[in-house]
C-alpha cells in the first residue's frame, strides 16, 4: 500500500470492519488505506460460497481496481466450496495460475487442524508445484508460555534461512525474533521443562 500498489484482502471469517480494527491494533493503518482506495476488503460468509462464482467475482475486483497484491484468508473455505470435491486441486491451481498471469502477488492462508502435536499435515501438498514460497506459523509451549513460531518451508530458486524463529505480534507491528532455542522439537509444539 505504501509502495502505491493496490491491495485486496479476501476474508471469509471476519467482516471488513473487524479486519480494519485488528490491523490498526497491530500498527497497520488499514482504515486510511481503505479510505484512500489503496486497500479493498472483500468479505463473504463461507456458508454462502459457490466457488466458481466466487472466483469470477474476485478476478473482476482485481481487474477493476488494478490490484497487484492479494491476501486470501481462508483458502480452506474456498476448498470446501468446490463441488464436486474431485475438482478441488484443479480449481485452486487454476486460481493460482490466473492470479500469476495477471502479475498479482498472492498470499494464501490456510488453517491447520492442529496448532501443536506430534506432527502436522501440509494442506494440499500437491499445490507445492504452483507455490513459489511456503511459510509455516506454529505454536509451541516454552516454560508455560505459548510462543508463535515461524519457518520458511520453501522458497523457489533461492537460498533461505531454515531457522525456526519466534514470530512476535505487538501493538507496534510484527517482528521475527531470534532462532528458537528448542528448535528440534518446537515445530511439533512439544513442551520442555527445565
């Protein structure tokens, strides 16, 4: 937004006002960006989704406002709206390719079933071929406190940091901290004492 590139936030969980308030709460001036026409927020209840119509609407918004940056908060909601379910991979891959053809940088967020545990399942691992990057956000317990952790799982065609790092959210913004001290088990969310 500050670079003059119009953005679109697509959400299926929170209303536009809730998104703006949350953004403002962590130091992002979203209300001003919306008022200036640099950020568009699209919301629809997941129970009302028909995926083919939804994708048409999203592409029309992108074309109309010359959007260059898109965040889709709730890829799982789009996935669940695909009928029949056998089309799921085709539909999501087609959406990713249509956005890429338009030169749109896209972040697709997907909730995981578990926030901690002995393993984690990558949603739709078949999509790896169309993703340039994959970042994983996870919780882990350390001395009785839940920590957010972030790690780059994939970055196409370039070297990247493989460290598991603390992801910090405050009213002044987001930051990535030092490498997590229990990196060997932190990704699994396993508690350590001592």
